[in-house]
C-alpha cells in the first residue's frame, strides 16, 4: 500500500547550502581561515597557521565579530580552539552560523 521512507539524520553542521565566509586568525601573525565547525565551546578552523597548543588566538569573522580562544588541537588541515562557553561565545557561534547560511 504505502511506501516506506528511510530518513537518515546526519549530525553535520555544514550543508550544501552553507557558505563558509573567510575569517582572519590572529596568532603569531595574521592568517586566513575558514570556519568548519563552531559551537559556544569549540571551533575548528581550516587554516595553514599552526600556533602552539595552549596559545591564545583571536578569530575575526566578517559578520559575527571577533572572539578569543585557546588552541586545543593542531591537525594537518587546521586547528581547534576552545571558547569560554559564555553568552558571548554562543552569540558569536550563532551569528557565524546564520551568516554562513544566508
């Protein structure tokens, strides 16, 4: 009678409609970065910069403003930074996500 549909939920922030706006990472020097993941607690940036783990860096997003975070991971394709989980970090994350979806 009816057809069954299988809906799969993928826990991924990015979609085919999401644009990644270029950001600026300020560490030892200024470097371009693309925001791959963002929450009020963590961000992952695709960048060629490789600041040391534990270093405080600043991330400037063209629409969300700027925020500071501490480098928690360094990978081949970018870096992870931890954010303070406060209202400012959550507001920054929401603004960045909204800007990337518009």
